[in-house]
C-alpha cells in the first residue's frame, strides 16, 4: 500500500490541537479540545452497521493488533480522522459549561420534575419564537431523553404494529434501523438528485402512502444530504399527507445549522392543517454540540396526539436528564453568539472540503454537492475504484486511510456507493481528511 506524508504529521497535529480544556475557551476555532478528541476516539467512530464491524479501537491497537504494527512501521499514518456520529469538534458554548458547573455545585442531580419541565418549555418556547416566529402552546413541548428514544416512542404509540412508515432516503441511520426492531417496516422513498439539487419524489411518497403507510419521517434539514426544504415542497407534502390522512414526524434537529441563504421553515408552523398532522422533534443537542446531556423535545400540535402522549409519555419523559434541561436552557438563552461563530466555522470547513474534492474530481471521480445545512457531506464514490465487493466503503477507507466516515448503505439502499463525512472539524483537519480520501481513491485506481 502506498504511503504519503500528511500535510500535517497526523500525531503531532492532533496532539497539538489537544489543549487542556479552558474555562474561558469560547470560539469554535479554538476548540479542538481534549474532550472532543476523547469522544472522537471512544465513541465517535462506532460503525453503525454490523456488516461493517468496528475497526480496532485505539486501546486495542496499542495492545499490539495489526493496526499497532502498521503504526510502528509508519509513523506518518497514525491517527484516525473523522467521526461516524454527528457531533462537532468545536466544543460547546461557554454558557452551557458554566450552567452545568453551577448545577453540579448545587447538586442538581435528581430526577426530572415539574419545575424542570416548566423551565425547559419556557426555554424551548422562547427559542422557537425568537428563531422562527413559532409559538406552539408551551404545554405541547414535551421532554424526551433524546430524539432516537422519541422516535421509538412515536412508532410504538402512534403507528400500529406491522404498519410501514415512510422514510425519504438516504436517511439518518436510525430512521431505517430502529423501526424494524419493533415491527414497523420501512418504505424507502429515494430523494431525486437533479441538476438543481435534491428534490422529493412526490409520486413515490403517494405510492408509499397508498401501500398502507401513514407516518412520514420528514427530516428537514435533511441528514445526510443537507437539504433545506422550500415552502412549495412543504406545501406539496402537506397536501399529500392530508390526502392520505397521514402523520408527519418532522425532525428539525438540524434547523439552527442552515449554512446557505434559504431559511429553515418549521413544517408545523405553516398552517393549521400541517400542525394538526404533525409531531415535531427538536433538540438543542445537535447545534450546540451537547448530545451527551440527554434532553430532546417532542412538540404535539394536535391536541389528540398530545392527549395520547399524556397517557403513554410519562416514562419517556422521566428518562430526560435534569442536566440536559440545564444545558438546553443555557444553550437557548446564552448560546446564540456561539452558534453564529460555529455556523461560520462550519461554512469554512465545508467549503474547504468541497474545494479540495472538486479540484481533484477529474482524477478521482469523487463527487459531492454543497450541503444547504448541517455539517455532513454526502460523498459519491460510485465512479471511483474504492468500492469493492463485500467490503463497505467506510471500512475500506478506515483501513486504507484512517479516515472515519459513515457508510452510505446505512442510510438506505439509495446510499450504496456513498459515504457521509462529518466536516465539523477544524479546517486543517478537514483538508487532511479529504486529502486522505483523494489519495485512497487514486490508489484504488
Ligand atoms: C436528523 C437527526 N435526528 C435525530 C438525531 C439524534 O438525536 P439524539 O441525539 O437526540 O437522539 C440525529 C443525530 O445525529 C439526527 O441527525
């Protein structure tokens, strides 16, 4: 296998970025923190697909596995870059860490109670009003530990066993992997990749409803393709859902991470009809980089849905962390400036990745579209030599280049031949990662 000198000697560059976390550290540019790196090595790199087993972790590698042998032979290729999970290497808002520190000092370590739910509803309600001019009734904002738990709860209590759900694909991995584990099959409706961007296949959605599905997962902004839906698309979806008496689960967790000019439009806020057939899922955890604090929200804008949740939701709500409420409240009340800087840093990182990949497209065949939101790049490897029978692309890249990505097939059939790259890294690490990808494609021929 050919080796190359990374632009920055990988071990030195990553170690150099690994400063002791500072209490005053605030800007994303400063925050290639040790905590972030710890997450990177310990949890960020999990492979989601059992068909693509996890590559040796650092601990195993240091214990003398093949990877350790490679490291010993070649000090230039020593560190994984990338994440299979959607978290950022940009730390978290100082307002959050301060609030968590104060909460620990006060020993706020009990179960979630009514007072915390009130605080959460007020903070989330204020954020939605100020950000999107949306004012759902505060009592309709309900806590859950995280959105995957919320998704599972909605499937369990709002979709009869055996009834399929609809997921536009490529989709966020748990939208595809969780439903079958609880007896809800998935109908995948591939998004259409047109010259002017990603489009919904409205006929495909109609056909899926006609096959007996009732719940549509509408992920907007859309992980992993970074699409931001426009009003005319949302209006057509609203018509189709209404025609089939369907329900929309509107996952808007990436809403604050819009990178382009098109604004995020809250689906349920657009009309009483949309509100009546929608359960919205949202959370501060993605944009403010606090997923480990465990606090998401489901917003029930149909009173019957809310009444049903009142019957079944208690134990889901109860799993929400009090510290997650503290973190969410602090993020929403004191994190807006940090978010603005982070979005700028993400634009820079995404642009860096696109520039490097596009410059090499003629040599590599790697293709990528600019995401309108999120920090995820959906990278098309179908014209490269990287795809081999029986080995998923993510694993091949991990082994050849120490590049950690999500395999596109985990995002549905439409994702085969693609990988998802998390570009929420400092720019120089993004460049290094993309250079590894390019070199791997060149090596693969
Ligand atoms: C679209 C989408 N929904 C939900 C989640 C999961 O959120 P949580 O950590 O609250 O389960 C993610 C995480 O990446 C996501 O991208």
